[in-house]
């Protein structure tokens, strides 16, 4: 079953975030809890962790803004 990696809601007023860096490459094997990308909002920069073990398929682009809840990768 594929696990979706989404843009998290980091605060009450946060409605979107920007991926500033992927910390892994498309097709890499990742572990649950491993930092996989850096998300910037107007107030903070946060490393987002993988929700599962598996191979990552990256959808989201660096330097793009995404609304909270947008799927930016899948893990199989």
C-alpha cells in the first residue's frame, strides 16, 4: 500500500508551505522518521519526516508553494 507524503499544517494560521530542499532523491529507500524534505512557511523552516519505510516517489518541486494537505510524494 502506498503512503502519501503531504504538506503538514504547522500552525493554526498556516495555509501553505514551500519545499526548499529534498533531503533524499527520487527512488531512494527511506525509513519511517527519516527527514525527507525541508518545508518553509512565513515563520519557520522544518524538516518533515517520512511516515513509512519504503521507496520514495517525489512529486513536489523545490521552490514551489503548496497548500496544506497537498501530496508531494508517495512511499511504496
